């Protein structure tokens, strides 16, 4: 492992070890303090977040965008502080930490035995939402995670999410898709973060007035397995409780080939995501380039943050 890799792994490990031992009010204050320090430095991530928010709130002036990006960094650090502390939370704390509107879309869908795909954007804390599903609903699920560098950091993330009751598959090759399909055909639950895909297989969608790419996987899984496809959006309020909403099912079109159906369904996901992001833009943790006309033409899959 490189020196930089060892340092990154050490810092994340220290974060996990330290944050989960702090009293919750202290952890909350620490997260806000760190967020404000990062925001004041005006680094690449903060500037990219602000540029992304300018698309979401196009009538916002400089002062409003600055307010949103500051609130966005506080939300982002809240995500990390909660995630570091989640393994130490009691089941009661997890159950009381989330309130989900229209949860019947999920529970009724699971009751059909057809399997359910939950697709969500990078809003609020998707790890906490997953822990709530396994704890409150007593429903295990399968997800995927992109391999991180260094490998030891990826292993930490996988072990952490598995400790919350998730089955985590590596996001590489076609093996993950096959496993997800098998879980759905058995009536299981699959949860996928699905608002950014810069690969060649990404589906182009209109998103806040410009073109972005989102993954085809959720729509393809629903088509191939007969599972229900449900968008989910999350947000924070001023309390320690995270809120969420399960949106109505995205239907499979009755006509068109697979590519056409996938395009229509992915656009429907993008529209549901946009509704939640527009209502709570400060909770959208998108510190990377997303829209195609923001990408460096020489590096279309670079994933750069500025």
C-alpha cells in the first residue's frame, strides 16, 4: 500500500474509533465545527457543491448559494459523524432516528413476493436508512459498493455495512448484477444509490434542465426480474431524526425495446430524485461533477471534484 493509502486508511479508522465514543451532543457540535472549517477554506469540493447547487436552485444569488453550500457541508459532515457512530447505536436509537413517509409502498411491495428495488440519490444518510430497514422492518437487503483505494479502506466500508445487516457486493464486472437478480427473484430487497453514473453504460437523463447520466441497473433489474422499482428520497430537519419518503412505483412501459424502456424508467427515477433534491438541496451530497457539460472532455470518466 502507498504512503497516501496508509494515511487515508489510518484517518478513516481514527474517525470511526473516535467519533463513536463521543456523547451525541459533542459529536454533533464537532461535525458542525469541522463542516464550517472546510466550508471556509473554499476548496474544490465546496466549490463543486456550490456549482451543482446553482443548477438545482437557478434563481439563487451568491449569498443564497453560499448559505446553501454551508448548510450542505454541515449535512455532509452530519452524514459522516452519524455513519462513524452507527455501529455503536442501539436498535432503539436506530429505530427512533428515522421516520419514513409512505412506507407502505415498500412493505406492500415486499408482501407480493416479487422483490423490490429501492433506488435513491446521495441525499442525507443512506447508510442510516439501510440500518433502519434491517432494524425496524427486520428486512435484510443487498447492495453494491464501488471498490475504494486503498483496498483496506474498501474492506472497512464493507465490514461496516455488513455489521448493519447489509449484504455488500463489489461493483465490478457483471457478477453483481446476476447476484442482485437472484436476490430479487427470491423475493428479496435490493437498495442502490443511483444518481450518478459516468460510465459508457449510463443512461442519459434530463436533470434540472441539463443532461446527466444515471445507472441503468435499477431499471434493468426491474424489467428482467419483475421486481418493483421504488424511488426513495431522504432529508434532515432540525431534529436528530432523519426523514424519508418512498415514492410510488416506477412502471415498466408496455411498449418499446429494452433500451427504450430503460430510458423511460431511468428518467422517471431522475424526476423523483429531482423532486426530493429540490425540496432539500442542502442535503444532496454531490461534491463531484455530474452533468455532462461540466465534465472534462479529455477525461469523461474522471470523477473530478472541481
